[in-house]
């Protein structure tokens, strides 16, 4: 059966129709790989009201300057009431916000 599939691929390639890519995997290989996929860790959630600049830098697309702007905004305006308030920080538009949204939360700031 495998040789028939390879013959079909070779024939299609020779005719210029395109290449049919097939991956033949044994069931035991699939079972062996399945647990690794379920072990993946979810990306950590960052609380905008308690995160340090270093914590914020771990977010995708947030560098040192952006992290500092977020902290400065929080200090000047008080705690974020909702994650969407992050778009009020210079440099965080809707596009960047949507990339970060799943990794953000707000809550009461830590008591001093």
C-alpha cells in the first residue's frame, strides 16, 4: 500500500499536477508523542496592577521601554480597571492588545 502511495505521488509530480505530501506514522509513534503535547504549560497570566517592569517584559512584543510606560501609566492613573485600559498606554494599540489579551488580568493591587 505504501509503495502505491509513493507511486501516486511520483506520477502526480511527473505530470506537474503538484506533490501530494503524505505522512505515514505508526500508531505506536502517535501514542508515544501524545503525552508530550498534553504536558505543554500554558503561558503565565500577568496582573497589570501588580506586575513589575521585568514581569511585563515577558509578554510578547513588550520590551523594556514599553514595560516602563505601562508601570508609569499605572503609577500616574491608578490601577487598571479592565485589561482594555492597557490600550491607553502609548504604543499599545488594538493590534498589540489582541496579541496580549489572553495573558492579561487585573485585580486589586497588593496591599503595602
